[in-house]
């Protein structure tokens, strides 16, 4: 062999010996998840012994990827209690809004409250000039006094006439006249009493009182203003209890019942209430049902017209397995699955899920996991089946005592 051929042959042998091995069937993660990146998968080693051309030998020489997790990235599955809820949203409004109107026509002598002022039932809001009503009441009382005096005389005359007629001293006609005079004076007294009551009502109506406890929402009149009968003067709202009026799809309303607890947020604050009423009909246009939720508001922290979002707690489910929502993944290959820690390795566990608890941020696992299983729940980057796992701060002996890691076969 010539010198040039010897040199070419030696270079060829050297090139083949130095060429790196390519993984042929590394453990592949489910669809949508990439293989572990170099930064999280540790250090892989590969090499050849001599000029071996066996693919199986090269795979056996490679080391599995390793990932280090914090304890907060791992969740141990335990039975718990979750809530099935139905979303709800709408505007808060006062439980009652009262319009205070004038019961008479006249000039206002004083207006004593302003908007935003808290009032109790019976609080004096305004006062009309009352000289006319006071005069009418005094006149009516005088007429009643005269009628009472006339009635006393008529009663005495009727009694005397009856005795005289019985004794035959007077004619029957005179006795009947005395009895008719008594009836007439009784009627005049009744009319006088009615006029006194009417005058008293008129005088009472010069004082405008609050019909309920609440807050003055609107003040429509001013001092000295002439007000017509029936004109609106004030608007008072009861805000010790607010009502959330919300529309929900009819299919969701089938699980809502009167008395169920409601948890909601308004103005960045959390409040609770209860379902007070349900509309008996479905809106033919929106196919929605109106739900009325009452919220105690004794401190007045909430205002009418505030928009609120919340959840009706339709069912409380006890002793179920639930995992963080972010721990459940989806792929075309496995469907829904979680990354389970099996011994010292990452495995893929197919799961069936149920109720989602939005408040706790967990989802029920109906099948695929058991109590005390450990799963990866943190955002730790790309994972794959068969990757070795190290948990920071975890006792090595305890982790080593678990069952050996699964192979890369079909997920459970």
C-alpha cells in the first residue's frame, strides 16, 4: 500500500471513531411537551468502545436526563373537600328605594336633610308652613266642643220627653221630636270629630317624615319652595341589605336553589350572600334566568349600582382526590395526563377529571391517581417520561423507599 493510501485509511478510521452517538429512541414526552433542555436535564454522556456499530450498545451507554425540583413543585395527592359552583355576575342595587312625596300643597318652611345623610324611620326631613292647618284644626276642635254640648242637651230633653210621654203629660209627637233632635246632634258630633281628624292629618302632613331607615339619595326641593300635592321631594334607599340581580343560562340555573350560599367580589373586596329568589320564567330572547341574591351590608361598605362577580355554591363534595389545575396537561397522544413521580423517575399518568373548584384552583381526579401519589404541579419547564428527578430538601432515604421507577412503556 502506497504512502498516500495509508494516510487516507488512517484518517477514515479516526473520523469514524470520533463521531458522536445520536439517540435513536430517547424517551419522548407526550405531544405538546418537548424533551428536557440542557439547562434542566443535567449532563448526558455518550461514547463508543473501539469501532462498535451496535445501536443497542450505544443506547445502553447513555445516561438518563436528570431534573431538580423544589419541594413546592411537588404535590402529594390527598382526599379533600371541593365545591361545585356556578358563575354569577350582575349589578348590586338597594333592597328598597322609597320616593317621599308631598301630601299637600304649600310652601316649605325648612328642608332639614341633604344627599348622603343617614336617616332613621320617623326622621323629620322637611316642614311646610302650617298656620292654615293649625287654624283649621282649632276651628274643627271648637265645632266638636259645641256639638258635644248640643248632644248633652238633646240627650236630657229626650230623656225628659220620654218620661212625660209615659206619664201622659205630652203628646207622642213632642216625644218623637225630642228623639229626632238627639239623633241629629249625634250626627253633628260625628261630623265634627271627622273634621278634627282631617285637620289633624293636614297639620301632620306639614311635617315630612322619613318612612324608613336608609340614606338620602336625592333631595329635590329647597327651602321656601312652593310644592304641589303629590310632587316628589326626596328619594331614600335602604342599603343595609343589597340585592345582586344576575342573569344566568337556563342550563346552569337548574342547579341553583333558594338559600344557597354565594361568594362574590365587588370593588376588590370579598363578600358573601344567599340566593333569595329565582325568576319563574326563562327570557325568550336570551334564554337566561334571573337570579336575585341578597347581601347583608350593615356597614354600608357596598354601594348600589356596583358590578359584582361571584359564584353560587351549588354543591359541596367531600373526600375526593383533587390536584392543582396547572398540573393537568392535555395532548393528542395521552389525552388528559399528569406527571407522576414514580420512585426516582418521572412517569405519565392518564387521568379522568371531574368538578373544577375555581376558588381553590383545583380539579377533581375521578380516575388515574390514588392517595399519596406525588405529581409535578409547578411550572418547571419541559418534562419527559423516564427523566430522573431530585427534590431539593427531600430525604434521600424516603424517596429511595418508594417503588422503583417505571420504564418508558405505555402510561398507566
